[in-house]
């Protein structure tokens, strides 16, 4: 058995969860926040059999597309100066996956 930890953007999560549960994969949803953009993410935990890992990855790839957004990061040029917004194009979306071996699984 494997534990798949998938970190996805909030807007991708509902359709991804629907597709996973439609294929009868159990999903635990956790709210999380990204460190760089400080925006909302969703972390999904899924315990799957080893032969199902690739199918889950394919479902995630189908639902979590990368896209570019323009955001403004605040910078300070010198201490005491005003904050200056700096527009920046960044890629968001997609997914970050961690696939771990599960030593023991107990369902009570």
C-alpha cells in the first residue's frame, strides 16, 4: 500500500475530489497554505494499493493544470520607505505529489 499526499490549488480540488471518489478512492481533505504566494491550497491524503498509483496520478494530472497569473509582491527599497508593489508573473496550479510506502494500515 502507498500513501499519496497531493498538494493542489484550491480551485482544482473540487473536481479532483469528485473524480477520485467516482473511481472509489477514499480521500481526506486538509486545508493548507502555500509558502511563496501565501494562497490557499488543498492537501489530499489517499491510501491506495500499489497497482492503483498510476491511475491516481493520471486523475490528478487531468484535473490540476498549470496556469500563469500576475500578482504583486510587496518590496521595500530602503528602511523607512513606502512599500512598492512589484508585478510578477508566476505559474500556479498543477500538483505536488509525495508517494510514501505504508508499513501498516489499520482500519477500525
